[in-house]
C-alpha cells in the first residue's frame, strides 16, 4: 500500500454531516475537522474526538484516535504514522525484491489492524506475538525471506518453547507462518519454512473452583468491601456464576434481554458470532430481583442510561481480594464460567445441554474434555452410591 503524507495548512477544514437521532426523528448535525498545531492531527467538532488525516492511494482517510485528550492523541498519531510509513516502505522494498522478514511482519500486522472480524484484544495479542518473535530471534528481522531455512525455524522454536508457555508458543508459531504467507503472496518465496515447526499440546488447566460455602463467602466479602462499586461487583460475580457467560457477554446484557415469561435470557453474538438463550436459574431470578429492588452506582453514564443490568463490567481486583479473605483459590472472571458448568453437570444436566448454554458449537466435545472429570467431593459422593 502506497501512503503519502501531505502538509496541511491551519486554514484547511472539512465539513461533514453526522446523522443524529432525536426522539423518533433523525436530524443532520454538521461536524468539522479542525486542524491543530500538530501536522496530520485534527479535532472533530462537536464530538471533541481527535482524528488522524492520512492520504491512501491519493484519497483522504480519516482515522479516529478514539480520545479527547490531545496529549494521548499525539502519542496515538505517532503510532499510526509509524505503522503506515513502515507499510509504505515495505511495499516499496517488495517491488524492488529486497523486502525483509521485518517488513513482511509490518504488512502482516497492518492487515491485522484492518481486520474488522478481530476484537481489539486479539489484535493486541497478535502484535505481542510478533514482538516476542523478533525479540527472541533478533537477526530474523533483517533477513530476506528466501534465505530463512526450515532448520533455522526449528532451532528458534526449540529455544522459544523452553522460555514461554505452550499457548504463547503456538500462537507465535502461527504469527511466524502468517508472516511467511505474506511473503508467498507477494511472490518472494514459494514455500513456507515455518510449516516445518510443529505445535505443542497445551496442558489442560486444573480447575480449582470454590465450594458452595466458599463461593457464598467470596460474594459476601465483595459486597461488604465498602466501596461505591461493591454491590455492582457482587452482582457481576453472581451473574457470571449463574449464567456461564463470558465477561464481555455479561457486560452487554440489558433488561430487555430478560424473558421472564419463557424463563430465559438472550445473549447477543459474542466469540462464536452466534446468539443463544440461557435459562433463568432460580439463583439468577433472585439476583435480578435484588438488583431491581435497590439502585446501583454505575461506573459510567453510558451503562446507566443504556439499560444494562450490570453496573460494572469487570471486578478482577475485588474478586482476587475476596478469594484471599475466603481462603479459596484465586479465580478469574472466566473461572466463574467453569463454576457454572461444573455446578450444572453435578446437578445432573447432560453435557450437550450445558455445552449449548455455554455457546459451544462442537456438540459438547470441548465441554466433555474440560468437565468430564468433576470435583473430588462430587466424585466421592457418586462413588459412595456404587454397590455390588
């Protein structure tokens, strides 16, 4: 991609119409991009959000920097410019036949940033794997792709595997393969040398979930912490445990998604891009009644005015502190999803049904691998019923 940056004068300003909904009518609100004292940095009014103005293939491209702070905007602008300059130089080197692996990495990451199907956290993680790759193999960045051999990739993999987790290792191998795929797509090499590197099996995480009494104690400690968000944090922990939702799914649930008549909650498309319904368990019904009976303090007006059930969207620190006070193993937001599944299976719900409630698409295969063994106390209770 060829990117040019042009000097913009302080006198230049572009006007656009932004559709704004007021009641049942839609009115046009005029917005302007006002130049700042920093080249390529504009303030969009009346939104008050900073934008970068770039030229791509001779056309203007406005990129939101997603901040109202000028100092933050300058930092984000520098990152954007660095990325675009790197891609421009990489494409120029490709045409000359002198492109390096580092330049292919820049093109790959640029594609990651433009991928609308990837969540911001996923994009950040892929950037992280490339950074770790180039840091662990310093000479790779300046190498010509055609000069990198399969044995060299295997030697790097052996070193890298000794230092990092299985999950990070596998994902970094994926990034290495993607980078060489970029080189293949541009005709620089015919075969991907990273395909010779084998991935490793990721050991299953041992679930150290709280007992029923410990869970009640954890919730109590959170609610009695004394902060403005204590009740909201307690609500979130209980909601996750009674629904099996992922943290981002729970944060998006609104009151209109609760169907009391049918006894279920609608969960909008999330990780697997499909929606689903989860049952309204009795503990969940009780939780929703308690939330409605007493107003909560919201961390943001957006959540308060948006009809969201939960007043907070994360409570990792509060959860960690409460686990310590309850003498329980530290658990995370996601462990509460495991707790939901475990309690359901222990209560006699079949694994395929639990799998559907969790939003899995594999018919229960993952749930079987993860929850096929239950906690010791449940196993012992079942064993006591066996007679000959």
